[in-house]
């Protein structure tokens, strides 16, 4: 069964450094997302991406963050200058965003295993 | 904040059915009810979703009340591996313009041997 994959599984970085988190969405999916979860807290939406542009973003997703789909398979989240409070699990998700007339939608989001980012 | 209300925790005996309730009294007519679960710190796992009708798949059943103000996720034969946090999320369907999932605190289900 197709899965969303993420690399690395764990990233340790120094405060102020740039990090790039990588995701390979499920093939043929059209919508891509990043969420994060600070330890012990809720899963929070960061950004959604469709047709090579951001379609939605949350207040968390400020100028320090950027997303890119550099090729046909990867979807990346870049944090330019990491802060201690960026330490969290980062989850990538993808969905097919197909509409089926008179039936349930098939735009279900499927999540990857996450990247644990630790900022020291 | 999440638009759904769930009990913070529940226990279920292994082999028994686990019935997880969710209240979504302010749900609008075009919003779906989605259920995900998260085991430890793994990525949220999709379970099932529905709009009006009851739904069943290989993992679970979803029972939605006629007025759509509440629903119940049923795991028919809970195993120890079903111990997880279960999230009930209401979200617009295709064309809604917003597809983000808003997670609440969910229900921590503990399956007991």
C-alpha cells in the first residue's frame, strides 16, 4: 500500500541554523500538507500546497518557513533560522483531492511517520 | 479551536467493542466527520470518515446520528495495538475552500488485557 515517507526521522540542529525536512507524498496525490506537534501538545496545521503554490497557511507559518516541490516527487519544508521553540515532530501529509459526485469525498489526507526536529 | 468534543480517556477490554463518542453539535451541512488515530508519536493514521450515512471499512464503523450532531466510532474487536489517541474532526468536503485538519486533544483509548 502506498505510503507517505519522510526523511530524516530525526534531525538535530543548532539554534539559528537552517533545516530542510523532506517528504515524498503518495504518487498521484495532488495536495500536500505540513503539520507539526510540539511534545505533549496538539497536532497543528502549518501549510497546504497545491498546483505549485501555497493554498492555505496558519499563523505559525511565518517568514521563517517555506515549502517547495523541487521535483515531481519531493515536497520540502525549510526553516531558515531555527529557534528553540521549533523543536517538534513535523508531519507531512498528502491527499488525492478527487471529487466523486453524490458520494463521499476521496480527499482524505494520509500522513507520514514524521521527522523529530530538535533545536539545541 | 476544534469544533468537536470528545471524552479525554476511555478504557476497553481486549476483544470487546470500543465505542468512542464524539459531539459535533455545530457541524454544518457540508462538513464531513473524519476519524484519525495516533499511536505514540507516530503520524496520524486515517480510520474512516462520513457525511450522513453510517460507514464501515476494514478498521472500524462510523455511526452518525440522524441530526448529525454526534457520532460514534466503533472498533468491533479491540486489540492491544488499538491503544492510541483517537481524534474526531469535522471538515468541509471538496470545494469547501479549506482542507486543513484541526486536531483537538482526542480520546486516549487504553485497551486492557
